[in-house]
């Protein structure tokens, strides 16, 4: 039996239940296996179990894993903080960048996408809880930010992402997930040309069920699938 496969099945079953509780269509929610710091054999185990969507935090780690596993039939997501000078290494490689939160980064994504004549899908990261240790836009500045970067022709804003506080009580994060959904609706209602957000990336191992109940389309689960992370692994 595959431990990782069993864990994926368990998380998927909890997503199913959260969808039922909230009257949502299960097809609207996608599980991202957060594989940061995890070795390639763990990802192979997930792939053998039929799961092919992985989230990574570091550019170098994405590059190493893409070199080992390729991109054919695998979907890579950049979910961590991204420096503008590293965009060139993942442009055209990842399906979605979750962590756009400043003009310099957005403009570099535009530049690298234009060079390759592609459109890069992005999410705007919002620091809903106002934690000083986290990156992300303030909720109140997100609408204006979206208006500014919506003019970039090779960058497509698909939605919003947030990293809620670590907590023993998932219910305490409901307010942030609900707030992100309401912010998405507010931005969509503003009628910005070329912007029709359809993605909310929110919820991790400790609180993904609450996030699904509040409208998450993408949930990012790492520890619940692969076990505790090994931060001694060299990345960048």
C-alpha cells in the first residue's frame, strides 16, 4: 500500500465532504500536493497514484524536479514568494504563479511572457490577516493593484491567493477565507477590462475543509500528504 496514496485519498474524501456540506460541485475544487522540500521519489509515488499537480516554493527546486520528472502530464504551481530576477527560470514551465504581490514582479512576468509569446496565468497574493511575517497585498490595496497590472497583455489575472495564520482551530481562519472570496467578488464587480477572476487558492493541511466551505478552488496540502517537511533540504 502507498502511504502517500492513502493520504491523498483521505484528503480528497475530506474535500468531498466539505463540498457536500456547502452545496458545492466537487469538480470545482482541485487538490495541489505541496511537495516543497520533498524528494523526487515521493512525487513519483503521488504520480503512480494518479495525482499530477504539485506546488513548490522555490524556483531552484522546481527546476531540479522538472529536470527529474519533466512537464509532460505534470502540472507545476509556483506557490511561494517569487523574486523578479527568478521569473525567467519558470516562465512557460509552471501552470500558475500564486504569489504576485508587487508591480516589479508583475512587470517582469509580462516581460518574460512576451519574450516567449505566451500568456502566464497568475494569482494576486493577499495578506488577509495582516501578518508581518507574510508577503502579500493588503486587502484594501488589491483592487487598485489589479487595475494597474490588468494592462499587462501577457499576464492573465485568474484570481486571489492567501496564506492564513497557522492555527489549531481551523474555524478561526474562516473569516479570512470568507474575506478573500468577498474581495474576489468585489473586484469582479468592478468590471475591469480583461479581468474575470475564477480562482481562490486558499486552505492548507490544517484548514482546507473550512477553505472549501468558503469557496476555495485550489487547496494546497503538503504535510497532510507527504508528512512533516525536512527544512534541512538544500533548495536555493
